[in-house]
C-alpha cells in the first residue's frame, strides 16, 4: 500500500509518519504545501491513500483537486470546527481530528483497507465540505475594497474589478479603468469574500468576474481561454478540472 502525507506542520507530519510505521505502513513521501503537492502528483504515480490536512502553508488543500484529478483515497487530518466535522461525516472517507489518536488512526486505516472508496465519491463530498466550510447562507460578500495609493486611500467597488490574480507571491486586482492594484490579502482570502454568482476561480492564479469576460475560446487539452475587456497581461486559462463548473457558472 502506497501512502502519502500532505501536512504543512513538519512535526505533525513526522509524528503521523511514526504512527503509521507502528502499523507497518510505509510512507512514500511527505509534502507540505499546495504547490509542492501539485508538482509531485503531476509527476508521480498516485498513491493508494493520502493523509491530507486542509490548511496548508500556501492555501487550502482543495486547490489540489481543482487543478488535477487525484486518483487516491483521502483521509483528512484536521483541526476544523463542527461545520467541517459534519461535512466529513457525509463522506465515505474517514477523518481524524488533531491531535491524532493512535487507536483512531488504526480504525481509519482498517476502514480504508476494507472499503477502498471510489474517487468519484470523494469529489462529490469535497464539494459538500467546501460549501459547509464557507457556510454561504450566513455570508455577506464584499461590495467594495480599499487600497492605499501613496498617501491616499482609494475606494473600488467590487463590480468594477475585472479579475483578481496572483503574481510573484503577491495578489492584485485589475479594474475596468485598466489599472492594477496590489492587495494585502491572498487570493484564497478573496475567493471566500467574493459572491460566487459573480466571481469564479478559473485556476490557481485567477479569479474572474462574469461581466468582465469578453470572449471564451476553446483551448488545448479540453481547456478554455478567457479574453477580458481590458486585462491582457497574461493568458487566462480555465483549468481542465474547472471547465465543467465554469460552464455551469456562466449558464
């Protein structure tokens, strides 16, 4: 059985490694970030089982599933609250609440060995987890944002923003006036602040506003290329795993 650990806290990863070794389970690799995990999974045969933390050093682990089709079963290791736990209970894959308990770990591993859940079941429940974590029923989404420009504070309405994007580990917006502004928070932060009816994260780098889309072009490997009204600095490609959701979003 091939096992992968994805956990940004290295002491926690090492402890889980030791606990699995006590169960005679060899860990093939330990990874610590979304970027590192994507690179590894894109260039290696997927393991049978992944122990996956949700909050990684460079974002939420859900981003991994948005970029590639993970062919492994998942057991979550998480410190999330009751909303997440309710979601995990809907899932055919088990979860372990930190700090990990040796007996619970053994039960989870035996459950995996007995069932070998299908990845299609995992993906459905990942969507349910995301919905419950975000808890959209009670959310009030951002209507405007403030940006410091020199000694001035500029107010920009959200509906004036064409896209949010990351570049060189920084986050920016591009507005209808064809201007770029640096933001303080990460792209993951803004993804949760924006109304999903109007904004969609098309890949790891871009969140686009629906009214900013000028054209949609078929692209290689079943992907889509977006042309916005004013932004033209980088190609905006809808990742293959996000195309179906994107098409549903624009309908």
